[in-house]
């Protein structure tokens, strides 16, 4: 009896230990019998689902925690996958487990309070020792947080990468030793170095020597943890040698163990600000000096102003002209100066308030009235010649000028008038008339003399033409007003024409001038005609009879004007300078070729890192400074010979290089010379180099004379490939360790199970006759639970393997896949009238299972949401969105309000009630997950009762389509009957 009690106690301890393992697992674990009735579950399942054990164990099936629509969809998928019909029900969960196939899927679990969460469910069949099926074990993991973390991580990485690369300021990652790890384009612009050049340097290399100590002290404080970030202003040495002032902000990023990982640096070019500060300081000093000087000037000017006020009044009163102000309405004198009083021999009291008409002589009152009306109407009078009347009645000839003073509305108030005594001018005009008469007589005499002079000029012109012909120059004479023009015979001959072969005119000349030269030549001609000081001298192109353009040096000038100074006649000469221009062009071309060769040499040296030029017969090989620097040598340290280059190649690689060279020679350049090999650096390190070249000169018998080539440093790429191989090996080792760990845990869990199974079997064998039916039932339960626990462990291992599965890319014909989905929908509802358009032969590279999930859900939704329409239209096609190929599924069904579009792809989020359209709310979430696993995006556009269009992209795919407009090319009507 004591022995039995001890065994029972041991069994109870093992059972308690077993339950503790299950309850502590981070899974929802449910075991059922073969009919689906829940037999047991762990504490995690009860906590996640909100039920008590009494509510579900022995009473319900797992269907209570699943959505019927989701079960129905899974039944359709299994039926298609396995090739026979699977009815919606418990078999949806167990069919694959019965067949011994791993079954792991995303499901929506429904809690007791009807809230939902996504879970990854794995189902395993349970067998007894005889191999009989005893039930099923379901293990599910809540993946809500996992999905949120994955989405947030992708978004965060994308934002950081975009912000880093396109930041307006410099962004960089720097190692604790100061080596540049990653830089954006702004850092390269600030320092003048390319990204590859910076990654080969440290920040110490480009920091100004005077700023380096402070910089290093700050970095040491960051590494010591004394400060968490720093901000300072310092100077970099630009690649071109000048200083660049920057504003630097640095933060330290540490690893999980607290050791420094790298620095994050923000760099802003403040050189302009520094220069502006210096300029501003200098400007402020200058302004202060100017303000001081200006203050002194103003004080002096104010003193002078007081003096000038009195002077102005004196000037007004005693000015040589007579000043008066007259009221525009009353024509009365408001004010006058002393000069007027003195000239008229009247006092101011006799003039003020007197009508302006009273001071004029009666002989000119009509002209005075006209002048006054002109003043009132226009506000001014200019040089009106009138006569004043002195006190003694005598006349005074004056010139009147008037300006109006107006109010804010523009109305004339009074005048500011001046009279100038023009008595002397009148006398001079009479004298001038007498002089004009005398001049006319003299002109007649001079005209006679000019006739004689013209005869002499014609003789001089003939002599000039002879001199121009001797020099090879042509000349022309243009009568501007009449348009008549004369071209000398040599001018015609210069252009290949016979004398008089074409009319000499301005229009003919315009047709001969080169179209590119004509506009500026005409502008120069107009400028010279308007201003004789503008020289009319230039070189331009003129069309010769042969069709060639000749360069002509032109020179001319206006030689005759009319009395008003307008040009009447212009003459000039032409000289052919085509040969000189040709020589200048050839000299310029040679200079440009020299510059291009120099630039090409610099580009080859800088961009390709190094190049060589081998004069084979002379046994001389030019090695560029860039090639020598690549191997650690200065230009003068390495002789320009083939032996110099070959001596640096590893002895194991030299025969291969020589064989490549010989193949190139033997094939006369048809076989390219290309060699990857190791070169020995001056410091003893190894440099991987690609060497390629081409023979560019051969002699008559096919022997190479000259060969050129270039070198590119491959060391970084080789190092990266080696690191990639190491990372791959480490990853493979980690996976093996993880699998070994899983089997180790499995073994440790099975050991106590075997003990429980052995002790229970011993009790039955030794004391079977002492146990009643209830005790035997207890032992059966123990044995069954041991079996189920073993199967639970197997299930956990299967789940671990499935979670590590990867996407398998293969060629998927989306058109065929879409047609299969439509055929299934048509078979289920043959009575519906639906017009379907599917783009033909659209194949991409993607995961076939996930693409089926995408198209099945989108097409089923289109089919479902057009259900209330007598006829419907569904389309699957391909378009272009922002330069990216985009697939779409469009329908003309119920649509939805875009206000709620952000909820569209959430799990269990529905925009229509289940009474209108049945569904689980998980389909579009599945679509989004499948698209995201391909690296694509998915979105929708819709309007209520106007249908909806769902777009998705698959960036890693390679689409092959026939129609350039990406539109549907096939359609059919899906209908019943």
C-alpha cells in the first residue's frame, strides 16, 4: 500500500510539473479528440481567449474561437490545394495533420468578448502507442505585436535612409577611431571629396591643425561618457586646399554591452556665415565712423541753412528776373519780388492785390488773356513773349514762364511766374536778320566755289580707287536716303562675281550677310548712323558666288550729313580675311585638343585610379602617377618600364597575366586583354587590381607597336566578398545551433514524460487487480496526456521549422491565376451576370502561394461587393503609377467612403456590416501582408456606389506584357444558363 501511495505521489508531482510547462508556454495550446471536442488547454489559451476551463473543456470545438467565413475560405483553399472537396468545419483544421503534413497558417482568433487578434496556428495529429489517432493538438502564437514591430521597423528604416541621403546638411557615420563609415552627398559637397575618397580617410585627415586638439578632446569626453553629445564650430581643409568653416553636432551610438559603435555627425557649412560675420563687423565699424562724420556734417549744414535762408530771401528779392504769384481765381497779384518793383517803378503796396492784367501794356491784352487761360487750363506757360507797362507808360519786352501750385485734389491755386527782360534779345534778333541776308549772298558765292572743288574730288576718287585695287580691297558708297549704292569692281571680284553681275543695293547686301551675323551687324550700323562716335569696324561672313562663306573685314563711316545732322551718305571698304580666320580656327582647334588631352589624362588618372602607355619597340612604358600612388609609390620612385609593373605582380599571378597578353597579341586585339591579379604594395600589403588594355598601333606585319590600358583597385570589393562569405558561414552555423538547441530541448522534455509513462504502466501491471474502473480511467487519461504532451513537443518543433521558411520566387502567370479564381466564383454562383476583363499572358517572378492569396482576396471582394447589382463589371489589369508598374482590380460595386480608407487593411476592420456583405475582415489584411513580403505597396480608391479600385505593386518582379497602354485586352461575360 505504501508503495502505491509513493507512486501515486510521484505521478501527481510529474502531472503538476507537466501542467506548469504547458501553462508557462507563450502559446495558445488546445487539444481535442477526433471529433473536435476540446479535451484540454493551457493557461495561456484561457487567458488569451477569456474563457474558463469549465466553459470549453469537453463542451465545445475550436470553431467557437474562429470566424465561420474564414473557415469557409480555408476550406476552399484546401479543396483547391488537395484536389478534393473539404467541407467547412473541423476538418479544415485537421485534414493536413491527418495526412502527416505540416499545417501552419494565419488565423483570426475571437475572444469571448468578441474582440479579435491575429495568430499563427500549427495543428498536429495525436496517436497512441498502437498508432491509433486519438485527437489533435493546436498551438497558436499571437503575432499582433510582431506585425506592428515589422511594419514600424520598415517605415523607420526607410525614413532614416531617405533623411540621411537627402538631408540638406551633411550626415555621416564615423568610427570611434575617426574613420568615415558612411557619408551623404552634402558631406561630399562641403569637403570636395567623393564618397569613396572620404571612406578612405579619417576626420583627423581633413581637420584644420589648429582645431584638432579641441576636436579630439571632445571626442574623448564622448567616449568616456562625460557628455552624451557635443556641438562645436571648426574648420575642415577642403580637397582644393582652402578652409571650410562648419557647424558640427556629434552623438555617440553604443552597442548593447555599452561599448561604442559609431558616432552620428551632422555637418553644416557655415563659411558664408563666418565671412558675413567678419564683413558685418568691418561694416559696423565703418558705419559708426560714417554716422559720426555725418552728424558733424549735418550740424554744419544746419548752421549754413540758417545763413542760406536769409541769402535765399535776398536772392529772391534781388534776382535778375522778375517773380510774381497770381491767384488763379481772382487774377490778383499775391506776391512779387523787389526786382519787379524796381523795373516798373512801383511799390509792393501798389502791386499786391492788383489785377495781373493791369501791369501789361494794353497793346498785348489779347495775348495776356490767352496766356492766363492756358495757365488755368494746363498749369503752365512757357516762353510767352509779352510787354509790361512801366509807371511812366513805357513798354518793356519780357518772356513769361509760369508753373501752377495745386491743392491735393489737383486744382490750380496760384501761379509762380517769372518775367525775363528780353529787350537785348529782341535787338539781337533784328541784328541776326541782317546777318542772314548777308549769309545768303555768301552762300551763293560759295556754291560756285564748291563746283570747282567737286571736280577736284572726282579726280582724287579715281586715284583712291587705283590705290585700293592695288591693295586688293574693295570699296562701296551708299546714298542713304535714295538707297543708291556703288560697289567697286574689286568688291564684286572678292565674292567671285563679275562687275555688275548683281544689283548693288542695301537689300542685296542683306541677302549676302550670314544669318547669324546679320542682326548684330544691322544693330552696329544703326548705332553708327545715330552716333558718329560709334565705330563701324568689324569682321563678318558674306556669301560668295561659290556658296562658301567668306570672312570680310569691314570698315566704314558717315561722310555727309544734312543741316539737321541726319546722315546722307556713307562710304567704306572691304578686305578678304578668310585665310587669316582659317589659320585662327586651326590654332584654336589645336589648343582645344591640347586641353582635352590634358583633361582626359587627369580623368584617367583620377577616375580610373591609374593607366599605362606602353611603347613596345622602345621598351618604354609610361605609368601614371595614379597607378603608382595605388601601390604606395611616388611618381619618381618607380621607373617607367614594363619590368617595374611586372615586378609588383605576385609570382603566382604573373604567368596568367602574360598568357592574357600573348592571347591579345596573337588575335590581333580580337581577344581582349583583361586580368585580375594581386600586386605588392610598397608597405608589403596585397592590392587586388583589374588590368585591361588594347593595342592601338600595329606594324605592316601585324606586330604590336603601342598599347594602352588602365588599372582599377579591386581590394575593397574582394574584401567585401570575403566578409560576405564569412557572414554566410556564421549564419549557417547559427541555424545549425538553433536546430540542435530545439532537439536538445525536445529530448529534455521527453525524459520526464517517459518516466511518467513507465511508472503508470508499472502500476497497471503490478496492481491492476486492485484498481476499480475509475482508477483505470485515471490511468488511461495519464497515458493519453503523456502521448499528447509528446505530440505537443513535436508540434513545437514543426512550428519552429515553419517559422524559418522563406519566400520561393518562381514564374507566376497572374492572368491564368485570376481566371482560375473567376472560374471558381462563377461555378459557385452561375446565375450572376458579371462582365470580367483580364489582361492576357501577364507573368511575373514572385511567390506563387502569396500571389494566389492576393488575387483570390481581391477578386472575391470585387465579386462580393457587386452582388447587389443586376449586372456587374470586374477588371484585372496593369497600369503605371509614378513611373512604377502597378496592378489593379477594379469593380463597379458598392465602393466605400475614402474617409475611412486608413482602416481598410487593418485586421477585422470592416467598412460594411455583415448583413450587407458577409466577411471576416481579414482578407485585405492578408493581401497587405503578402504584398509587403514582396517589398511592394497596396492602396485603394473608391466612392460610395461608384465601385472601388485596389492597386498593388511587386517591385522584385519582372513583368512581361504585350500591350503598351497596359489596358485589358480580353473580356468575357460570366453568366448563368
